[in-house]
């Protein structure tokens, strides 16, 4: 159990290190080139990855129940999207 927690910790350290580097590169590109659509898109995606990683880290740090709640929420949102996109037969 200790090695699993240690491995997860190293994964998150690597992931957050990568996100820090990506954020710095995105900020440098925005400062040098200005707010082009490509750089704005890149920085928006980096921000989304920050949010996803933080939510995942919090869920994993809470424990099993946090992970179950996170995946239940994601599954419910995916099902809601599927129902929204599926044609309604009663129309």
C-alpha cells in the first residue's frame, strides 16, 4: 500500500512539473507573440488540464470514496450528454 501511494505521488509530481513548464511556455509565448488564437487556445487547454489534475489529485487524496464520487459524477455527466445528443423518438 505504501508503494502505491509513493508511486501516485511521483506521478502527480511529474504531472504538475510538466504543467508548470507548459504554463511558463504558454505565458512566454503570449508575452512574445501577443494573444493570437493559437496561443489563447493553448493556454485555455493548459488551464483545463490544471483543473482536471487538481480535481483528480483531490479525489485520490480523499481516498476510495473520493475516486468513486468523481467517477460517478463523470459518468452522470457523460450520460446526460448522451441523452441530450440522442434523437428523441417521441418527436
